[in-house]
C-alpha cells in the first residue's frame, strides 16, 4: 500500500509541476542531472533527457535493457542531490530482489554504473 501511495504522490507532484513550473528544489535536482549528463558526454555515452517535473530530471538509456536515472522530488535521495536508478543494467541483483529502483546513489557510483552497463552493451552488439 505504501508503494502505491508513493506512486500516486509522485504522479500528483508531476501534474502540479507541469502547471506551475519547477520549484527551487526541482531546479536543484535538475542541476545534478545536467551535471551527470555532462560527465556522460565526456565519456561519449548516449542518453536522452526527459522532463518530468518542469525541468530536466531524467536521463534515459536506450542501449542495453533500457534503464534510466533520475533526481526529482519523488526520487529516493533527492534531498541530498543523490540519484535513483531503474533497470537491470544499472542495478545489482540484490537491489533488484528488493525493489524496482535503487535510490541514494552518489554521482561517482552513478557514473560507474552507467559506464559499466554501456561498455557491457557495446560488447554484446
């Protein structure tokens, strides 16, 4: 039930953000996502930017199994500027056994997870 309430709360926040525009907290999260995007650009790792809460707050990876990374007002760790990942490519087996997302991911860990997953996807081509 708690998970369903979290989803509904996030959906409500998304709808409100689209109407009123991003809050300062959402803008701070967007800055973290754009900082990560810059690091991925340097590594030449492709992604697509998405806007969920009125600003860029999600990077989607279409290579591999199709994973994503977010930092927005509904993600685990956003208060500290940390990321949340989703998808088999970016999560450990232990994380996948517990939940469909893994939160509180630091920048260095996010870059390492994405780089490892991207290199693995290139090997499988």
